[in-house]
């Protein structure tokens, strides 16, 4: 029998703590908001008996928990980690994945974006923990869903975030002809409980984020730009089926470089959005520090 050890890992969110195991726990990714949602996970149900546990996340080799404000993690993390080790080493079930794999009640609706080549397909459930962009089938090796989408002859690019998939089509196809096919394909795929991205992809994303945070020591101006983009720009861009990433800030020229993803990449209106939206906002909020915003792949 495997012997489990747990390493407590803090996160950027003080309310969430991650407990990494030295062995893989589950194949899929699961989020439970309460004990009723956790019927398929005996481990999550056990954790919800702790009065301060608000949400439980279980994925690949870790369990993460969000707390209520009644406690601080520093006061209880060691006790929780010990309970988790004892549970795992007792051989108790973590998630009944065969049960989860049964058809799930999924709804998917199509939503137009400012980019006429991109349609956004929105699910009623969270499907990925972060953003993923695939320009071709070779890049999609860590996403079974994207791989299958690329086998459709009219699919050019795939972008995923939270609860939606943005699909970029080739010009040879019209949305009127393929919209229903794509919507039903994505809905059936999700309802079957198949993996949208692999556990390896999630781990790579986590490591990339951690490495970026370690390597990038942004100056005060760059950090201010990042905060503005996160708070004011990203939600609007996400609603259009895309994403924006801060790339760099040149103090000498006042130039901000960003990366546009999903529906925003190559969108005919992206230049207008950059100049009359993002650039104007940054100039108004930061004054003469900003002279121009440019997109590296917009």
C-alpha cells in the first residue's frame, strides 16, 4: 500500500491553502461548494465536517481548501494535514470517479464575440482552472477536448477559460452551418465527464505561474498596470471570449506591451479597443507614465 505524505503549500489567496500529496490522487479535477455537491467524494464530505471549510478542490496530486473567516489557516493547517494523511493512509476513497464519469447535466450556449471568426461556447459549469490557448493540433496534446475539436475541418484555433471554449473558424465555413454542431459536440463531451485538459497540463500551468512569480520582480509602475488590467480590463475581455496578458513596460518610451488571446487575437476591433479603451484608461489613471499600448499578437 502507498504511504502518503502531505506538504502544506500556501497560495496567493490567504483564504485558500493547498495540500500536495506525494502520490497522484485522482484523474480528473473536482470542485465542491458544499457537502451536498460532494456526494461523489467521501474525502470532500469528510472535510466539510470541519466548520471552517467553505470549498474543496481535488485534482491530480493535491487537495485545496477555501476557508470561512472564522479561522486562520496558520491555526489549523497542521491538524487538517494530519487528518488528511490519516485518511489517505487508511485507504479510504477519495472520489468515486466511475460515478462522476456518468452523464452530467450540462448546458452549453453559443455567444457571439466582437471577432466575426470566433464563437464563444459557454458551459453552466467550470471546465478548466486557468486559461489555455491552442493555435494548432500539435499544441493541443495536453487537451483531449482541443485535440478532438481540431479534427473538425473548420476549426482553426481553440481558447479555453473558466467555463467557456472560444473557437476560431476558417473562412470557408459559416457560423450558421457549424454553430449547432459545435455546441452539441462540446456539450456531449462535457456531459460524458471527459477530461478537458490533462493533469500534466494543469501541473505545467501551476509551475509556470509559480516560476513567473519568482522570476518577475516587477517595478511599481508595471505592478500598477497589471493590477489595472486584472481589475478593469480582464473581466470585459473575458466576456468577449478572450484574454489579455501583461508583457512589459518601457519606462523610457512609456510603452505598454500586452498579449491578446482567444477572440481578441486578430480581432478587427482589437486596435480600437487598445487605443480607445485600454490605452485611454491607463493614461487617465497613470498620467504621463503611459504613452502607448501595443499588442504583440493582436
